[in-house]
C-alpha cells in the first residue's frame, strides 16, 4: 500500500510539473499552436461534440490489441524454439539479425498495396515491429534456463507438454510481459503514423484532421486521449508484470525443494 501511494504521488508530481511547464510555455509564446492546458481541456468537450470520440478510441484500441496479440502468438513460440534448439537458432539467426534492426515502418506502403487500406495493413505493420522485440527477448530468456532445472524436470516427467507447462512457460512468461510493456510505446507511435497515413477513423486520424483545420485545442485534446490510452495500457502491463514476476521465485523454490 505504501509503495502504491508513493507511485501515485510521483505520478501526480510529474503531471503537475508538466502542466506547469506547459502553461508557462503557452503564456510565453502566446501562439495559437500552443494553447494553455485549460483551453485544451475545453477543447476536449468541443472534440466530443464534433466527433464520435468513443468510436475512434475503440478503433485504435482494437488495432493495438490485435497487433499485440498476434505479435505475442508469433514471436514468443519462435523465440522459445530458437532459445531451446540450437539448430533452429542457427538457421533463423541470420534472418533475425538482418530484419530486426530494419525500420519496418517503411514497409507500410507495400503492406497497403498487399492488404488494402483497411485495418489489416496497420495490424500487420505493428505486429511485425513488436513481434521481433518479443522474439529476441524470449529467445535470450529461454537460453538462460538453468541446466539443473532441465535435468530435474526430465527426471520427473518424460512428457514434453508437462515440461512446457511446468517449467518453460512459467520461466519465459515474465519476459513476454516485459517485452510487451517495453514495445508498447513503439506500437502506439506506429499506430499513430499508420492512422495519419491511411485511415478514416482512430485517434491518429483525429489528431491529423484537427491539425489540418488548425483547431489546436481539439488537436491537443486528441493527443492527450492517445497519451491516456498508452498510459492505461502501460499501467495494466506493469501490473501484470508485477504479478507474474513471482512465478520465477516460486518455480525456483519448488524445483529446489524437489531436488532436496
């Protein structure tokens, strides 16, 4: 409880300091492109009147969650296989080494040509970017499983599915959640870019549309909505990460108790 209160105080202090600097900057510049926080909060209500904001938020949220789901479903198993089977790792490593550092966002026009202007091209792009980050982290984690744990599990059961359930998944699960949390900021940035490039809905579309109309208070309100979405998802992933962080110590205690 004390740790939670400290985190809330830190968050509020950061929020107040950012708002203060924002307000002072708006007063100093006195330009239309930087409205005051109060004008932005007023613009939020105007935004609700001009757009179907919940529908746009849901559209962005759907794209983001679908992308994270597919990235996890593809990246985590491939990363695990690379980490546990050297031959697979040796075969895939050249491709991973080549593709991982590439700025995959440049593939958006190609994806649009292949998958069209709908959600699929955006989901595929975000999935590609996040998938490699999950894959690399899970691969490195799978390589770190202690040998004595592996030997103990082999002595307890010959069933590969049982070993997967009781050792492999609990060991790599925290790394999967950590990689999702780390990748979230990148995923939201790519989501924004894709929604300003080809979209008729989503928060990115709102930001671009209000910017083109020079309606800066509403534009900043849309930016705050996207920031709030990222903050909420980050908080959820951080909470999940904290919960699954107890899996490895529990696994360690259980296996060492069995070894004794």
